[in-house]
C-alpha cells in the first residue's frame, strides 16, 4: 500500500526540514521489514543528526498530547440534565413520529410466512394464516391480494 503524506508534512509546525511524518515514511521505505523499535531507533538517530527534525519531533509529540488531554477533558464533562418537561416533550415527539411512521406502513408489502409479500398471496391462504386479515382474505378468495385490493382499500378493510 503506497501512502502519500505530502512533501512538506503537517502545516501546524514550522521548521526547515521536512515533517517528522515524512522522515518516518522515508525510514519505512528504506527499511520496510523493520520492527517498530527499529524504526524508532532509526528516527532517533536521524533526529540527532538534524536538530530541526529533533525539535519538530518534540513539537509533534507535545501537540498530540495536548490534543489528547483536551479530548479527554471534553469527554469527562457532565452532560446537561434535561428537565422533566423536556423529557416528556421528547417522548411526545417520539410518539407522534411513531404514528406517522405507522401510517406509512404498506400492508401489501408485509412478508407472510411463505416468504412472499402479502400482495402476491392468495386470499384463502391469507385468511388461514393471518387472523387480522382473515375477512379481507376471504373476500379475495383464490385471487392475489394485490389484484383485489389497493393499499387504501386494504387499510379500510382492516379498520372496519
């Protein structure tokens, strides 16, 4: 897998040499089968020879540590407590949405025990296996439910 880290590295750091990540990528390319410890030693050796790289490495480490500390501080802050009214309002909104969602359910797309959609099942079969739809199934007889009923007609039949 080839990774392109750019030619000048991170933009938050400023130094005369390429970024620490670029130097690390060069070391990885030169020694692809080395262990992490070997890569760390090689990067340390190179940073001793190049003071800018050494300073940039410490800036990089400190920046990552500060970011981690800020992240953990944000995570540890308590969440604001909601009032009883806010929770009740949210529950009411959920109930309203559930009613809307229930109205959009397509009964003709129900999956029946024979792994067919209701619209592709004969009325007699539906009457046998689905008590809520028994009356509609008896009316459909040997015809497919989708041929006999539209979605609205089936809703009315179930509701009556």
